[in-house]
C-alpha cells in the first residue's frame, strides 16, 4: 500500500475531499438511524466505516480509497438487519444495511456528481442488467401474487442492491489503472481473509468474531465431527460464515491475485498479490472444501490455457508463473495428508444428503416446472416433497430444512425452467463478453479479464455443488467480477480510437 499512497495524495483535491466528507456524513447518518436499537454490531460497523473514511480523506484521494474499501468490505457479512428476520437458508433472510454499503454510497455520490457536472457523459448500463432485471421481475411477481411475499421481497431488495453495485463499479472503472487498483483491492481482501483463516488453522480455535462473519462455534464442531471418518478435523472459514463459502470465495478470487502477480514487474503490489496467492491457496486447502478445490482447479486450468495462448505475454510471465507454480506445489505438499483424507476418507453423509436434496428438488420442479414456486421460497415448499413428508420433515430437520446444494436446481425450483433459462442467458452473455475481451491489446486489461473469466467459471462450477451464489458475500463477488468484465468491454471498444489508455486520470479525481 505504501506505493499507492503517493498516487492517492497527488490525485486528490479539496473539492474531492469535501464531497467525500459530505457523502460519508450522509452514509454514517443512515447507518446510525437504523442503529436506533443500540446494537453493538451496528455501532462497530459505523465506527469502522468512519475510520475508513477518515483514512480516505487523509490519503488525498478519497474516491480511490473508497474503491479499495469497497473491495475489502465485499466479503464481510457485517450488517444491521431490520424488520422481520426469517431464519432459513437458500436466500436473503431480512432487509439490511451492510458495511460495504458505506463505500458504495460514497462512490455513487461521485458518479452522481460527475453526471450533474458533465464530467461523465452518461451512465453505462450494460445489457446484461436487463436480463438480471427479468429475474427481479420474477421476484416482484412473487411479492405481488405469491404465497411467500415477505421472503420474496427480501430477495428482490438484495437483487436491486447488487444491481446498483454492478452499475457503480462498472462506471467507476474507467481506465486500465483503475481496474488494476480494483484487482489489487480484491487481492488485499483475499490476503486479509487468508491471514485470518491461517490463524484459525494454526490455533484450532473459534475466535469469537461471529459479528464479522466467522463460522459459529456450533457449526465448527459439527463440521469437525462430520467431515472425515474416525478423525476430528478443523475447517477454516475466515469471515465468510462457512468453510464452503470461504472455498468458493477463494476459488473465484485467487486467479485475480495470480494474474496481478504475473502482470506486475515488481514492487509492493506484486509482493502483496504473491502473498495473497500463497496464503490464499493454503487457506483454501485448510478449508477442506472439495467443491472449492475443484472450482479452483478449473479456474487455474482456464488461466494457464488463456495466458499460454497469448503470444506476447507467454514469454513475459514464464518466470513469475514458474515461481507461482512452485509455491502452489509447496502448499499442496504441505497439505497432502488432509487433502488425501478429505478425498478418500470423507464420511458419505454429505454425498448422501446432497442426493436426497436433489430428489426433493426434482419433486418440487415437477410440481410447477415452468414458472416455479416463487423466488426465495424453496425451504417453505420443500417439506411435502421430502421422503419424510410435511410433518416429519420439520422434526427430522429441526425446522432448519436445507435447500438443494445445486444453484441450478434451486433456480429451477423457484423460477421454473423459464427462470433457469433467464439465469443461464445472463451467464452465457457475460461469458461471451469476457471471451470477446480476449482480443484486447492492453496487457493489463487482458490479464484482469482472464482473472474475471476464471472467477466466473469457478463460481459456475461451484454452483453444481452448492448454493453459494445465493450468499451475500459470494453474490457481491460475482457482480464485481461481472462489472470488471463489462468495464474492460467498454475500454476495448475505445481502444482503436485511443492512442494510450495506460494513464489513470480519473474522470472525477
């Protein structure tokens, strides 16, 4: 970060600081208003937000600092809930104001200012936004005419929030250097989460930081007993609520750290990304998440193939790629015992449970195949379709019925085959843009686009084994990666008419 601070100071100005201060005051006021209950959790979030924003003003470039802050805050579940809270899995459970919202509000304020002053000619709204809004329409239909209206409303609000995140980040990343900073911010987040995960692994203790999203002590104990035969294991989850969610997060973002490491020639950013890749891969192994391992393997394969196919970069990244491969090999050797035990000695309960959930999902889909049962309603409609029946299911699952561990089946159960088609159309559209971006000439844009493509591919693979794309942190990561892909698309369109896109002259410094 030391190499970044001079850049931040040089880019700042008084008016920029005043705008940020005003936006920060509005954001802090909003948080405090909903914190009327005196919750320690919300007060802590407000204090943390104020500390970050004070640091932004001191840095001299509050806008860029807020971008880093947003990328760091994306995985955290720190939030203030209000209104009815529905204790269930598989979708949003309440209305909430989140820690990351503070930074999102600041960046939104800058974009609004740019539009008002003419610095920004217009707002970029990528076409995939409209595909996503069709899914939102499914949710609105469930709110208006469905049986489970409140839980559908919770999901609709969350979907609109990630839509805003997508549009803000897409419009914020106006230069290759800005994209590089965004990638570095994500990598810094990986490093922070990996450090926490490895500390958990070294101490084998629950840190008592559930407020930040640490896996609960009860869940940790259950996972220890249920993961491997005849052995109690400790699975790390950092601040991502569950080891499998942590695994999906790392699988999606480790390619970003590796790409920036391969791209940069030297300096603190390169060292930070190498540390993030090394500690992150170790933390991924320590999570004992098989779906995370598989997703990361697929992402790495895509990364290697696409880089090797790039004529100019192939030779440039040969040495750093070799160093990264050696580090990953050391990590694999260090964790070879736990990896082998997890693969070959895992208890069959997880596989049998997933098969049972899949059968339940098949019954739900067969009942309403085309339009589904309503967004975010799975756990409500599932009991009659389990092998236990509606009454016994509540006792067997202790009123905590798990959703199907397959995001594609979950989408189909709730929105039908038509809704699944819309979701798949969104994914295919995003991937097609990322593939077209491979023609971009700027090497920074190329490597970051490859990393985003790898991250999306990892989450798509993970979707066959989990519903992590319905988890707040992972959903936000997905839409940040999507925004980066679309930002690169817009820069690629400008490339033939622009002599150089390498400078970072923010549209509103």
